[in-house]
C-alpha cells in the first residue's frame, strides 16, 4: 500500500471521502453474500443469559463465556455437517 502525505487535514479528509465514493457497491454486496453463504446465514439462537453477571475471578468469568461460545460452535458444526 502506498504512503500518502498530506499538508492539511482537509486534504486527508478529501482523499478519504473520494476513496469511499469510489468503492464498488456491487463488489461489497458480493462480499457480504459470500460471507452469508459461508456461515449459512448464522441465524442460530443466542442462548446467552441476559442481565448483569458478577464473577469472583477471571477464570470463573472465562468459563462462563466459554460455555456459551462452545455451544454456539457446536451448533455451527452440526449445521455444516447437514
């Protein structure tokens, strides 16, 4: 990626705005569709309990989070096997 030098913030902002306008909307749509296809829609239910949770240790918090992450990974694996 080339290095760009700007004399003012306005030059930098103008360059950034122009770059964003030149993005190909069709290309962005294809990327989103590819991600959607890869994840199978990822419309799995979230079984994460709502609310605020207090933990005595970091390990206890990590175990709590890992439980729900592992459940979600297992659901994704089951969906891919189908």
